[in-house]
C-alpha cells in the first residue's frame, strides 16, 4: 500500500499539540533513551512449527489480543525486533521497531512538563506522534463511524476511566472520510456519534498518541483492513498497545 496509502495526517488535537511544541521548542533527542530487544522475536523462534487446528481456525487479533469488532488475519507478519523509548519525565514509554527512530520536541525550558515524540520509520517517513504533558484540547463534531479494531492498552489500565484503547476506525461526515489509528478514551462505538478527542488521563497529566495519515489514505474499508494486516499496520498497532505509564 505504501507509498500510495501511508503517510502523515494527524488528528486535530494531536496536530495542535505537536505544532505548538515544535514551533517554540527544541529538538531534544534523535535517539531512544533506552532500548530493549523484543521478547516476541524469541517467542517466535521457539513457537511450534505446526499450530493446532483450533489455533489456525481462530486466527489472530494482533498484539492486543481479541479486538472489536474487526480481527486481524492469521497471516499477519511476525513482530519485528523492538526498542523502548522513555520520555524525560520517566513516566511514559513505548516500544517501536529497532530500525526506526524517535525525535523529541519539548516546550521551551520545560522538557519534563510537556513533550512530543515523533516516530520515524527507516525510510524517513513520520509514522506517529506521542505527546506527554499537562495541557490538551479537543474538538467534537457529529460523525458516522466504522470501527475496524479496538483493544484496551495494558500499560495504561491503572489510569483513570475511561480506559485507554488502541483504536483504528474511520469517521465519515458528509462525503469526507477521516481515518484514525490512535489512543482513544474508551472503546470507540460504531454508528452515529461524535469525533473522539483521544485525551488519555495519566497521573497528573495527559497522553495523546496518533498515527499520521495523508488525506484519503485508503480507497475503501477493504484497503484499510489490508493495510492493517500488513507489516506497517501491525507495527503501528503494536506501538500504540505498548504505551505505558508508571
């Protein structure tokens, strides 16, 4: 699908946070603050060569376990080796492919208060942003939503309700479609509703995380699901599901 379908579009609120920080901030880091090899590679190496018939029939839902309402095909690619990035505040961290990189932008003079991490793939394409800070604004408008997948984020389970969820869906308003893969406050519901702000309460601050899409990245639902089942979709899904707060 890439490069025809993947590239950056940020939700209104994540874009606002990232823009404001980038405009007045400084580039703090172009390398992860800590790294660890993913245990998934070892698990894959020791997995049985011939899965049971029941397991093959069940298929998989990716890194987050059972997903609602869509599922990821059982032929999803194996997870890549991962590194861990931790924000300067020491509270928020996430995992990302080892051949990608993270660049951190902070507000002037306050690296521990608010910062936006931009995750860049091996080709130099900005794939996602994760914001950790004290301030976030959201906007809402009526939409009709089709949900492809959602699942609770284990590392944020102890934070205030509504529980943080990884979510991939499309919102339609009039003839316009907005595709989003991000952290959502609670499981997104299909049908008519309001646009989600994606503000996750964590400790005394907030977390926002969005995959960046170009305008009209997918021709239809089938194309969106096909991208999700591929290596890039699965890597970004795993990144969002790995976000944690301590």
